[in-house]
């Protein structure tokens, strides 16, 4: 069984720890706050109240091999980099770091982070498509430009099977499963479970399809049009903002 280490018990780490503790008892937790350690000590195998910058204490706490480390400390500066670097030195193969600064992401990866989590940004990536399309009921990036999404069956697939619609070739998306509209209650609740896809089943109005594919293809399938014009406008806006912030920095009087 994997050995998990939580260094810093911020909201992100606490959420992960509570979930992982339900299936594993191999958890080490370390934080500078006695109150936080007291809160989790019944959920973990070992808990330390310690100065996370104390190298000797750090090495004593994590002398046993750790498979996955989750770092979520309040500081977003040198302390975060130092903790990540020490975990790398200890040979931890998977180091997940919570950071509030995109500027630190590249540096954190250089010192050893295998994944950097910016919860605000990742939440925006998931929520923004839901705002853009009323057909999207859930959306999750799964790596690179691939996404997993729940899409209310578009009009052009209603009455067709997945084979008749030829969605893989014409829309470049794969339908993984389907929630039948007939199994949802009258309020439109989507508490019905996904069913394995029957290739002969003809989609009905209100069905929800679980699909995978590239982001642009899933967007187009759900009715979001990402045109070249939109991309040009987006690039112009980003360029304008960068120029504006650059001018502001130059205008700041030196003390």
C-alpha cells in the first residue's frame, strides 16, 4: 500500500487527506499548527507538529520511504520551494504542490514537483465551459488538451445511434456512457446513473452523454464555437493587458 505524506494542512491538503484516510491508514502529517495536527491525528498513522524549515526535524519525520507527498503550506515563497526540494532529495517519486502563484509553477517543477495545483485556475477551467454552454453539465480536463464532459444530447444526434451518427469520424469525440432521460425525474434531476453504451441505442431528447475528446471538439459538440476570430480577439486582449501592466510597473515611483 502506498505511503502518503502531507506537509502543511491547508484546505487543499485537508480535503485530500480526509478522502485518502477513508481507504488508507499509511499517512504521515506534518504542520506547524498544533490545532491542525490535533484535528487529523485520528486519521493518520503519524502526526508531527514541527517547524517545516528545520532540516533535521524534516528528515527525522520522513526517514521512511514515501510514495506520494502533498504540500500545502501558507507561504508561497522560498519556504514552499525548500520543502519541495527536500522531498525531492529524499527520493519521493510523486510530489503534488498547492501553489497560489502561476509564476512559481515552473520553478516548483524544476526543484522537484511532479504536479502543481492552482485550485483557482483549475476551478476556472472546469466551470467556464459550463457557463458558455447550457448543454454541458460537467467538464473536466484529463491531461494535455483531452477532456471528459457530460453533454446533453444535441439535436443532431437525437434519433440516431452512435454508429449512425458516426461521431468518432464526424465530430472527433467518443461517447463512453449515457444517462437515459427516461430515468430522470420530472424536475430534471440528473441523479440517474450512467449506463454502458449500447451501440444500437438511439439517443433521445434529454439524454446526457459522457464523452471524451480534445477540448475544441467537445466544445463544438456541445455548441461552443471557438473560431479563429475568437482566438485572435483573445490574443489581442492578452497582449493589451500585458502592455497595460507593464506600463503600470514602469510608472511606480522608486523609493
